[in-house]
C-alpha cells in the first residue's frame, strides 16, 4: 500500500478520466469517490478526491472481503 500512496502523492489527477487513463482497475463512484484495487485486488482503498485542490481523503482501507460487506457504499 505504500507503493500506491507514493504513486498517488506524485499524481496530478484533474478528472476521473485521468485516473482511469493511468489505473485501469480503479472504479469511479459518485461524489468524487474512487475505489483503488491494491495488491492484485486483495485490498481496496476508497478515497474522496477534490480535483481542484488536488486533495484526497481516504475513506476506507481494507481487504476485498471487508469491502464486500459494506452495505451502503454511498456512506463511505
């Protein structure tokens, strides 16, 4: 996950399309949220991104199995 963090810190994503161009396995959700698949999809990180300020708030870090148990993904 350190590798993902370092990569994200160096990136300048201005739109969700920019993320998908570089990380094909990322899933774009509503409200500027993105799901990143880490370590061959063993882990997932959900973030909320403010593209204009280039800021990211990590909302969830866990295994794929833990992610699947989230009942309302809109709340994270």
